[in-house]
C-alpha cells in the first residue's frame, strides 16, 4: 500500500533538473552564443571608431579609449532595452506556455509537486539563466575590453579613475542591477505564459509591452506616469558609472523592478492555482 503513496522529489534535484532542461535546448545554446557576440562586435566597432577619429561617440562610448573596463557596462546598457528582455521572455515563455504546448504541463500540474512549487521551480530556472546570460555578456565584454582598450582602471563619467578592483566591483554591481530589471520583465512574461499555450504570444506580448513603455516614457505630458514605467528607470542605471556612487536612483529602479516581479509572479500564481488540469 505504501508503494502507491506519491512521494515528492527533493527540491534540489528538481531545480537541477529544470536547469538541465533549459540548458539542453538548442535555442538556449544558440542564444547564449549570440549574446557572446554582442560585446565582441561592440568592442570591435568602438575600436575602429576610436582608431579612426579618436572618439567613439557620446555617453560611455566617449570614454572607451584606453578604458576597456567600461565596455562590459556599455554592452549591458546596450542590450538592456530589447535584447535582454527578449531573452528573459523566451525562457519565461518556454517555462509554462511551452510546456502546455507540448502537453507536459498537464502532467506536471497533477503530479505531487504542487502548483506553487512548480511555479517556483520554473521561476528559478528563468532567474538563474537570466543571471547567467547577463554575467556572460559582462565577462566576454571585460575580456574584449581589456584586450582592445586596456584595463588598468575605469574612467568614470565624473572624471575620476577607479582602480582595477573598484572597477570590477562596478561591473558586478551593474550585472546585479541589470539582472533585476530583466527579472521584472520576465516575471510579467511568466504571468502571460500562465495564460496561454503559445510561446510566441508570450514573447510578442512582452516585447510589445516593453516597446509601449519606452514610447510612453518619451512624452513629457505623461510625466506623472513615468515613475511607474519599468523602462523609465533604466536610464538612471548609468549612475553606476559616477564617482562617488549615487544610490538613490539605483535603489528606486531596483525597488520598481521588485514591484514588477511581485506583481508578475502573483498573477502567475493566481492563474496556475485556478488553471484546469
């Protein structure tokens, strides 16, 4: 009789299984390889610009010459508006909608895992892979920047120069800040993914939302709305390149992303709790 009693697999084994399931998908490997090309192509392009004219452009690109540790920060900000949200949306879409499309979500929902635990495992997979993707871009960007431009220190937008150790600290801080922002987008994508069986719908709806938010952030007549738009906080992340480090804007943007994470995961949990088998 005891053989008929359903047992629950250890949480650690379930989390490892989820990560293996994500990593083994061909689209994951192709996507991560494509992300590695972003800092390499950006570095080569900036190297030619600096070599030819002595200036690579406005903003962070203007201080890239002889300042290779800026490249990973520049690349992350370059990828944040569209590329990284798309990556997060893809993994979130595969997590629930993809499972439903292939008919495996039904089996997972009637298993003894529990629906909220299932959502937590899926969210863990998306969050971990997002952090890995952002870290991978920064790592490749750091290597590329040091090779092409040197890496003795980091010239900030305030005009001061940080030591190599302090520069690495700023890069790590940028990784964490950008990851939390992408988590906010992915959480909303998870909520949409819980409501459909079509991953393409999740990706399209999520990216459409990101684009609409960016457009709304342009109009000054909607200043009252800007503090609530996730994309409006992304420009403030450039403060990570100032010295001394201003923290108010960074904390505000992180708190806003945390609200989106809470809302998105709550909606996804509500939908899974009431979803028919």
